[in-house]
């Protein structure tokens, strides 16, 4: 099924978005003890901006998104290192990944997912015991000042509610911190938005 993101793919990698992803990826690397032999999963990876920064720190990065258009862009870059990058078109809210991973990462995706709880549960099932989750997303935006007026996703994500849901799913050491600032102009008004990073890990047994 074609998505709005298919149409956006060719123009997605603006310098601002690439820089935002670089900052978020470095925050993930700062807060998660990433190991070189890990398998990681980027959920809602889009063109793979987060994957390319975290990827060199793990053995394998599974780059997933439901949008074929976004992944077409990701595939051209993944071809440079096919042993490390595994690009897959999948919606994990309705299809299992089919393997376990050590780390799940994501940037600016959860607020575009209709059933966020289904995705969080699927991600929890995808992690090995002791595995880590690191989800970056737009803070709550109740007046929808970030997206266009026809935005049909969530108005950002309440970081405290997400932290509580991660704890309910069994994650320990859950933290949320502001990880990046994004500037965006809507209807001629430039505004500043915060992006948080939520991390947590599963018990080892
Ligand atoms: C704002 S983009 C972020 C892309 C990328 N992570 C980045 O930071 O550039 C949101 C992404 O979420 C994806 N998405 C939409 N529904 C999804 C779902 N159910 N599961 C995973 N990703 C989804 C979209 O296709 C899109 O690529």
C-alpha cells in the first residue's frame, strides 16, 4: 500500500533532518552500552538516517519501514555494506520480524503509528532478554503546531506516558531526556520543538 512517506522519500534527506538524526544517534550511543557484536533494528527507519550512524557500532542493522519509497532510498546506501545492512519492508504492528535483536532504535516514528501499543508490544517481543530499546520522538504537541493541518497521526508523544508504558511492558531503568531541538515554520511562524529519547532495557532473565 502506498503511503504519504513514499511521496516524501526523494526529498526526505534535507541537511536539517540528517543533522537531527546524527544528534539523536549520538545520544543513543551515549546512553546505551552498544556492543559491536549486537544485531540492531531501526523501526520506521525511513531513508535510514539513524541506521547509518548507529550501524558501524553493531554487527548488523535491520532497517525497517512500511514505506517502500523510503526504503528505496535506504537500499541504495545499504548496498555499500550489504553484510551490515538488511533493509526490509515490514509493518511490525501486523507482522513479526522473525528474529530476535539486541537493540531497537527509532526516530520520529511512534507518533505516526496508529496503534502505538501494538508496536511497543511487538518490539518487546523482538528483543532478547537484556536487550535495549531507544525511541526518540517529538514531545507532546497538543495544538499540532509541528505538522501540517491535515496530519492524521498523533500530536507528538507524551514522554511520561511512554515511560510508564515501557515499564508496564517489563523494561527496567527507563529514562527520558531531551535529546534534540527542531525548528519548524508553520503558517509563517518559526517555532522550536523538543525531541526526547526514551531508553530502557529488559531484565536478563
Ligand atoms: C517522520 S518519518 C521518520 C523517518 C526516520 N526515522 C527519520 O528520522 O528520518 C516516520 C516514519 O514512520 C514510518 N511508519 C509509518 N507507520 C509505521 C508503522 N506502523 N511502523 C513503523 N514505521 C511506520 C513512515 O513510513 C516513516 O518512514
